[in-house]
C-alpha cells in the first residue's frame, strides 16, 4: 500500500498565498515579455510545494497463511458399523496432508450429539463466520451427510467445499414411523395409533417383498404381534385402561435373511398416553340431614370434572306423620335405576351416615358388593348409626366394609392421629399439619379435636391409617377383589372445615380418600415412579408400605442390566438417582411392578435417517466448485488448485480435492519518506530561479 501524503510546514492558506504570488509573478513577466517567466513561475510553485511537505507512505506487508476448515462429524449416526473407522482414517490422513502444505493452517471443528439431531449446517456456518473470508482456502466435511438443520447450510462459501461421505453403497435400514399418536385418552375407551414401516438405502430384494413383524405391548402386559407391510399405514387400537400414563411399546423384529440393516435403534417407539376420565360420576347417599352433609357436597361440587348425584333421605318409609304422599314435594328415591340399571355408570358410591331402613332391598346391597368386587369404589362415612341395628355392617355390604363395629359410640374429644401405616400411605402421608417424618413419636399434629366416633375392629389385611388415640381405629382402607373400600368411623370431619380448635385438612383428606378409592395413580401405595431429568438422569422412587424396597433392576435399550440400590427418602418412600448412558427405552422392574421410561426419544432423531447421502450438501459443493466423494472409494489426496482451475478430479491413484490459495496479507507498519530532502528542494528552487535569470540576461545582451 503506497500513497502520497503531505506534512505542511506552514498553514495551508500561507502555502496557497505563496503559490498565488508565484503565478502572479509569472503572469507579470509574461506580460512584460520576459523570456524567463516560465522558470520563475516553476521556482515559485516548487517553493510552495516544498512548504507543503510531500512524503511517500509505504505499507509493510506480511503474508498470511491460508485456512482450511476440517469438519469432523462425530454424531451418533457416525457410530454405526464401519463409519467410525472411516472417519478416523480420513481425518488422520487429511490432517497430515494439510499440515505438510506450506502456508496452510488447519481448523478442526467437531460436530457432536444434539437432541435435535446433527447440526452440521450450524457448525459449518459458525466455522466460516469465525475465520476471515480472505484467508479461507477450503472446507472439508467428513460426515454421513445427514443434517437436521438443512436450512442452516450456507448457500455459498469463499472457497471450495468438499464432502467426504462415510458409509457403504450397500447400506440399508428399516425403521418404524409413528405418524399419529394421541397424548391423552379417555379411560375405558380406545385410542388409535397410526404407524408405518419405511425402508431406505439399497434395500435387498428379499426384504422389499416381505412384511415386517410388529410387536405391541401396553404397560408391560402380554404383547400382540402384527404383520405390517412396508409403506402401508396401520391404525392400532389401544385401550386406555387406567388413569395416568399408559405406555405403549412398539418394536419391530429384526429382518430375517439377507444383509444386516444398519441399526435397530429406530425399530422401536414408546408412546405415552395420559389416561383421563371423561367425567367422574359420583353417587352420594346421605341417610339423614346432619352438619357434615354439606362437607361432602361442597368437596364434590368444587371439582368441575365431577358429575354428582346426591340424595338425602328426608322421609324414611317407617316415618308416620299423617301427611298424604301426593301432598308432599319430595322426590322418590330411584332405587331401581341407581342400584340395578345404572350402578356400573358410577366411579364412586358414598354412603354418608346411611341407615338400613328398608329403602334398599337386600339384592341391591348384593349389586353394590359385586360392583366393588368388579372394580368399583365404595366410601362409608359413619356416624352413630354404625353401632345400631341399622348399620350397613348388618347388610350384605358387611362382607366388604373393612371394619366391624363393636356396638359402642364413644362421645369424648380426641385428636385424630396418623398411624405408622398412615405416615406411609399416600392418602394420609404428608397431610398439612401432620408431624414431620423425623419428628418424635409423641409429636401431635396441630389439628382440632373431634367429639364422637364409633368403635370398630378392623378386618385382617385392612390398613388403619388414622387412629383416635390409644391406637383406636378411625380410618380404615381395604381392597376387595378389583375394587376398593374406605371407612371413616366418625362424622365429625366437618369440625375441621368450621375451624374448630384450629381445624384441619378436611378437604384434602376427603379428596384423597375419594381419589384413592377411584384408583388415581398418584395415590397408589405400591408404586414405582420415575422422574426424567434434562441430562438423561433418572430419579427412581419406590413407594411402598413395607420397611425396605429395591433394588430396582434397570434394563437398557441394548439389553444391559443395572441393579439400582434405593435409599430411604421419607416414610414409605425409597429413592435413588441414576445417570443413563444414552437415550432410549429403559425398563424398570421391582418385583411385580414394572415401568417403561423413554429417555429422550425411543428412536432419537439422529437415527431417523441413517443411510449416508450427499443430497443436502451437494448444492453447496457445486456452487463452490467442490465435490461429494464417498470414502468407500478411499481417502482423496489434497492438492493446491488455482481459482481458475477445477478443485477436484480423478488422478492416477484415485480422487483428489483441491484448496485454493488466497495470498492474503496484512499491513504490519508504515514507512514515510520525503519526495526530496530539504537541500534538494533548495537546489531545485535556486536552479530554476538562476536559469530564469540567466535566460533573461542573455537575451538582454543580445538585444543590445
């Protein structure tokens, strides 16, 4: 970089004045006809130019090396058979060749795993942006060509882009595609999952003509086998059996015969369908009006998802008051419709201080008992009638009610307490105001007292979760057949709602009782839970009524088995944290309890397309004069190719790729040198002035 600059000795107006005087003097001499006018004018202009201080600036240039970007794809798909060795050999040979070229710097960029797939385009764009454009001599990508961010692949580059594809021409793969899957489903209804099988790559003829074998397994139950032709969508009906997560595992059998496919990681899928109830249908039958009746109604009506049918027996058949029936505005109790025709429509039946008064025939109680044994839920909230001859225990329901009354009603104040089982059971564990798990045994909760209870004897196998002091049973839970029964031996829970002596967790307790009876998953006392972290970590929690639990056996997607020991994490809870080695489907098992967990997608996005292809990067290579070359033919040589020549070709020993030298340089300093030294300016000015004087003097003598 060379240029002319000025370093004036005087202000520019004075220098301009000197130049103007020189021009005026030359013009006057010309007017007078003096022969030296031109030399005198040049002398004045030379003086003005010398005062301007002209200097020549020259930049000190330093040559810069060329940069070659080597993108090394190390995503999960590059771990398929044979590709890792191909990539290692190519990167090692290219690095050696590029390092041996004079004036070439190598920039290696490694593309790793990402939940969104191979971000090859993003890595290439960032690598080009990080380097000066004038120094980039080439880009070489060692990859299988699969990019999840195709939109981020640059449209052009300042130098040739070469793509070296791993894999083999005979590679092929079969994968399971979930086209549609619902996130939610109604309990007892059927959800539809649409799946298909797709083949890619060089599919062997014997595989193209055969159907795939699909195995379907719901919540670890017995699996179903379905023949699924490739490319044909299939609708799979799946029954949503329970509330919470219903895990559907789909898996293809490995193809039999012919070449082995690339991977089976995309042959499986885990679909989680959250089971929800359309509406919770609850039948509440109150035996008589009492202060706690409104408690149950308020609880159930506060939930918009509950359809409540509530009847209160205001006038039992044995009441004789002389009022004609046709003059009463009371609704007749629809016993036949409720307890025979539509009993199966209800999710929960609640008897609140109900007395056996002949309203329901014995066969209706039998219907309720069968309803519970077949999976229904019954909740009994008892008052003083539990000790009378009108108790439900003296009806056919006595076989399933979990407590037998002694015939005594104890009318004295007491504070409800949690039993050892109650501190573990999800219905009562962690109730607000209850003692902490590590509190001393004699610590009492900050709850108000109740004033009355019935004395009962729990049945063998039933769980007593609350007591009235001195281990007197107050709340008993039991399982009968496929259903559940809960018994609360007091009708004083409404005192908590009124804030008597500080009150207590009335609504929470009743809500948990009702939802446990209806088999809500979060209230199961024997459960295996798993919470997934962002970093493929897994927090395993075992909820149990036993004193110990575990270890939990974890089976990974590759068949590896790990036994995870659990540590106590509160009453009835044991937990441990485990780091998964890779995404995929994991099976957790502890005794009869199993749970399927999908860490990341069952078939990660990286394995959706596994056959190597150059279609995504070929437009960029063509636009920059580069090439897409399969490594199955060998690693190409690297040559220097001028910008006007082709950057790839076929040599004697194989393919070659070229990088374009950029001849970039930077200015490291400046040198400044005057056009003439000061003495030279004086000689020049004096010479011009003397020459003009001599010219004028000689002409004057001749004229004389």
